[in-house]
């Protein structure tokens, strides 16, 4: 997940797509880094997470082969086995409630592949993060199904901590009355905080292995933290604290695995930092004042649209 021109190292030779071995290693490393978060999710929500993953990977591969042949009109035997489709399917599946209906998942993965990837020409050419295109489609089209999270060991509502707190605030309950730890756990029980810690650990591995750079994750976490800190200081009874936002929802998955997609993120270090900050700020705004309790998919897609502008204004000036 390095620079776009590095990871999109696909070159065409006599009608065949060849894949650099380094891309395969990169994608496999990303899959391994996702493993701690997957295991934590299974421990918290049960084996339905694995069913989501299996269905998404198989359906995604079949659909990719189909549209590779129909849309790009390329022979199946030239399909690039770079594991990028598996990474996209895994991230997509991890963004869905456990045990979501198979037909809902199929609709989402179809939109992710067709409108997020192949409509632009396939791997390395997409303008928007394909996984988030699929997730956003399902959030808009099936809001009820996308809110049916199974109860964890630290909550009895079955909602995410973000959704639970949002509902209580809409019922005119104050945070001081509810207590965030009642909803969240704060490491006293197994819940979303442990899942986020696992994705954080996997993300740090990616940085250590130089698969991703630190700018985007730092920007996302900083933008979200500054917004949460400011509004909690303004009214602590209406706005959750920094810790709640960092370790609730899909924050760490977004910061290290979604926002860092090399094809849809800026190429310059300064651009990446600004991009991450804007995503973090937008996530907070959607969570706090928007219609949806989790803002990752919409925040990433909106900021994907700013990438050409960020690349233009942050590229190094020629000294010639």
C-alpha cells in the first residue's frame, strides 16, 4: 500500500496482465495484518463474521472474473492474481454486521466491484475505494439490515457503542447519567475496544514493514481526536470523549486499512496528512450530527473526491 504508481505495478504485455511479485507479497502482508482484528471480531461477535468473510471472498472472486471478462473483455487466464480483490472483500465483510443476509452482502460486493472498480478500468484505476462504495450502498439502501449488530459480551442492545450512545442522547439522556463505560466496556469486558486495538496492532505492523506510511493514519486519528476533544470540552454531557471515538466503531480499521488504499489516496506526504485529517474530521461530523452513527464509508468516499486537488496543490514545485 505504497504510492499508487508503486502498487499499481501492473503492466500489459501482448494482451496479458502481469503482476509484480512485490504486489503479491504486499497484499498477503495486509491480509496477515488484518488477522488480529478478524480474530477479535470472531471472539466478540461469533463465527458469523467468518461466514461474512468466506461469502464475500468467494462472491468477490467470481464476480471479478465475470466482469474482468465482460467489461474489460480480457481472457480469464490473464486475470491478475495479486490478492487485491481478497483484501477488498475482507475489508468490505468486516464493515458489515455479523450474519447479514447473503443477498444483502451480494448486492454490496457487486456494487463494490462494478461501480467501485471495473467501471473505471479495473485494478489500479478506480477513483473511489471499492469496499466503501459497497458499504455506502448498503447503508443507504438497507439501513435496518446494516444496523443489526449482534449483542457482545459488554452490551445487551445489539447496537454498536456509537449507535447505542446516539439513541440514548436522542432520548434526552445525558452521558453523565448513562456512563460511557456502561455502553462501551473500557477494557473491562470484550467489545469494540479490543477489536480496535487489534486493528491498531495490525496497522502498526504495516507501518513497520513499510507497507503503508504513517501520514494518513496519524491524520485520521488526529482529526477525529481534536474534534472529539473540542466538543467534549464544550459540553461533556452531549459529546463523547476522545477514547470513545477512537476505540468505538471502525476507527482503526479505517485509519490503517481503508483510508490508506494506495489507489485512492494522495501521492505526496503532505497530501496524505491533510487527507487523513479531513477524513477524521468528517467521521466525527457524521457520527455526531449526521443520519448515520458510523461515518467511515461516507467520509472516505467524500475525501477520495479531493485527492486530485490535494495532489495538485501539494506536489513539489519544480526548481527548473
